[in-house]
């Protein structure tokens, strides 16, 4: 079981026009927004990446408004976030070895980031309903490749309730309200 004291959250490249042409883009954005808000209830450190933001645009406004409450975006040039020194530094500063991973595209930037995280000793948990690619097939292939590397599969609701552990308290009430 995962707990909030041992994990960090990484959102990969949900930005610009590309985010709008993802398979099931509306569902992706809805799930990501719930996931971001839910993980903020647990005070989980959040890092978010933007691939060439000056060319591809910034994170989708609705997600940006929520993410900026936790941290600033990290611009990158490589497909994998690991090759960005600022990302490595900020992730290592969290002193957490488990990474909750979401974003786009599952078969490129998310996959390469996941692969590098695993190769560097991190335990990666993929929130599969909070990631996408331009096609459903590419998303499925990306998830399979990451799972073959050792990533664990979860979804937004399962993850949030696993972190919560019990069906009581104010945070539980907020989670129920947010998810419905």
C-alpha cells in the first residue's frame, strides 16, 4: 500500500493544443483535475513538466490554475523529464522514492520519464486514467511498456482511497464530494 508520506506526484506535459487532441481529452482533463486536487489534500509534493513551452504552449489553463498553487512548472527539452537538472534536483529534494505519474503522451514523454525514474531507483505508480496519447492504441502500448519496466498500475479513485485508508474524517468527506 502506498502512503502520502513516501510519494511525490509528477505531471508530464499536459499543455497547449496537443492536450486538446489527446484521445478522450475531456475525460483526461477531468480526471487530472480531480487527481491534482485530491493529492493536494494529502500535501504530496507536486512537480509538473512542460515540453518546450515557448513552442508548444503552457499547461492547460484549468490545470495550470490548480498546479501553480503547489509549485512552478519545469520546462524541459528532452522527452524524459529525468534529463532536466531542475527536475532531478526538485524530485530528490522531496526525499521520496515513490512517484505517482500522470500526463501525456503515454507512449513518449510519460514512458521515457517513467523508464528513467525506474532506472534511477524510483518506484513508479501510473495513474492510467490520468494519462493519454493521441490514440487509444498508443496509450495502451505506452502503459504496457511502462508496466514491463516495473511500473505499478492504478487509477485516480483507487489511488486516492488507498492514500486515505479510512472512510472517516474531513479529508474523506472532501474526497467523496470531489469524486462524485
